[in-house]
């Protein structure tokens, strides 16, 4: 059995919008032993979407469409699916009543355009959507299935889990795929490939995927034999050592959050070149108030002195971008955490030349200093991240989080 996902929406073809639904569907299908063989993204074009649905149905047993089920004229998934399958769209009055009741619960009248969401493909089963107004649809024709799902992940995920998975389990043999999801920081994609390529390339029964982003490389292993996947994962972990920070797919901020909770540490940050990004990555974690005391974005020298208490002599003698300044920033951040929440506490700091301009005679653009201060003392790490302002800032955040991870776990700090 083969599956495909078609993500619908012109916004998914822009740099500002990412399709995360297909990743979720792929993971859930993998647990059932159903391989996702293709993913495509189609804009709001009825003819192109119709062609893509026809192609997918000719090649795969399961085709999932996400998005394009809303009430506006550019929500064309229902119409394109009708064109592709030759099945007419029929209005379901019970859906209209459900949508009307939902709007009444908000104290608002229902706009007539919402009735567009009440049309079902002839022969399709409605998939209830208590979290939104657009129901999903399950159309089975012999061994082939076409599934229409809403685009918002908060609607798609529970609908898939509660209404699609039970149907899929009944259709598939019990042969789940075994997987391993490792994440690595501090090693570039090409260096990582050179080290682990000889390990995974002979394993023809295990699908290996490497996904790279600045400072974070993901390694996905998947196969039907759990023992083989486990052995390869062990070999890769042994080769890469403590650069592997996660073996269950969790991100570095999530790993750091778990370490902070386990150790009872309160963390405060002092940021310059990262401009609040480090604080943002930490407060993205639900429940971060348990461990995150707060942060100060001290971009100017005056803010570093007045808000943090960095000595003006340090700033004048060594500059804002220096190991001495990073150390004092971390120490002052830790002191603020102790004042606010008490011991144990840790401070992290970032200062650097994010570029493209700036720099000094000793530090070119892309040079950053990351400081850490805890009850055992303070340390500074100097890093050179090359060029690209966004890239430098991202790598600095991950470098600061990894510095804390290594300190907390007693690992070697390069």
C-alpha cells in the first residue's frame, strides 16, 4: 500500500508558510507500515489540482489532500476532487445546521458563503470537525481511498487521529515501520555524511534521510526490522558521540527545557546580537515559566552598562564584542535570576557581529561570543559562523543552548 499527500494552497508556495501537515501524516502512516512515496504542493488552481489528484490516484492507494476546504472562492479542493473523480458535490443540510449552531455559540450570524463547506462528494463519508467549520471527507472506491482534510493543523491532526487512523488500521496488516530520529548539532551536513555514509549506505532495507538546517542536522532511519534499525542507530550514535543531542526527534530548546526542569535551574539570558531570539526559542516551550526567569536585550553599550551592570571599563577596554563582555553579561544575567527566583541559577549571554558589516581588527563579521555563568563559575566560547545575518543569529542561539546542554551534562566543551 502506497500513500501520497497533496498540500493545497498558494500560500504554501511562498517562503513565509511551511507545510507541516505532511510531516505529521507521514509519521502516523509510518507507524502503520504505510510508506509515503510522494508529497506535492499545489496552489489555488482548480485545473492543476484536478490533474494532480488524478495522477496521484493512478499511482497510489491512499491520497490525502490537506487544505482548501474553507468557505472562500479560493478554497477549491472539493471542486477539484469532484472534477478528478467524476462525482458530483451534494449539499448536506446537517452540515449547514452544524455550522449555523457553531456561529450561534459565538454570538454571530453565519455568512451564507459558509454553506460551501457543506458540500460532500457523492458517496463520501463526512469526517466531523468539532474544532472548525469545514468537515473532512473519506471517499473509498474499492481499494483506493481519497481523503480531504482541513488545512489548519489544530483541525487536521485530531481529525486524522480520531477518524482516519481507525479506518486505516482496519485496512492494513500489522507490520509497523520502526524508526529512529536523531538530531545533531555542531557538525555540518557534509562532514556528517562523510562520517556516517559508510555506516548506512550498505543497509538497503533501511531508509535513511538526512535533513539539514543551520546548526541542526536530522537523521531519520526507518525500516520494517526493528533490530536492524536499532543496530544502525547505535553505530551512528557511537560515531557522532555527544554531538547527538536527541534520539527521539525533540529539538534542542526542548532538550534544554527538560534539563532545566530536571536540575531545578532557573535560567536568565542577556542578549545582544541575537536580539531576543534566544529568549523566544525558550519561551516557545509550553510551561517555560517553570525554568525561565527572563531575559534582557542589551543591544547598545549603554544598555549593557545600565541595564545589566557590565563595567564601562570592560566595554571601553575590550569592546562590546569580546569574551570579557560576554562573561560579565552572563554573570549579571545569573545574578538577576538569583535575585528573582533564587538558587540554583544559570546565566547565558550572546554578543557578536551578526553582519554583514561591523567587525574589528581581530574579529570579522560572523564572530560571536557566548557566555555561561553558574554556581561553578563562568566560561566563554568564541565561535566564527561566517556570513549571513539570519544564519549567524540562528547558529548563535543553538550554540548557546548547546553550551548549556554540555555544561549541564558534564560533556566536553570544544
